[in-house]
């Protein structure tokens, strides 16, 4: 998940691309796992909210 966090911070790749690059076939599953790990949605994390 640290790779996903780095990709979200350092790139403007769509969430589906980030999810695929870290091994998720479902954007929804990735977003759920990311929120469990970081306490915020990937989009909010990307925008610093």
C-alpha cells in the first residue's frame, strides 16, 4: 500500500491505473483497502484532504 500512496502523491494517473499497478483488478476493492490502511479515500489522500 505504500507504493499506492506514493503513486497517488507523485502522479496524476487515474485511480484505476494505480489500483492495477499495485495488483488490484477492482478499483472499488483497492479504494476500500486503501481507506482501511490510511483512514481516508485515495482521492482525498491524493488531494491532501
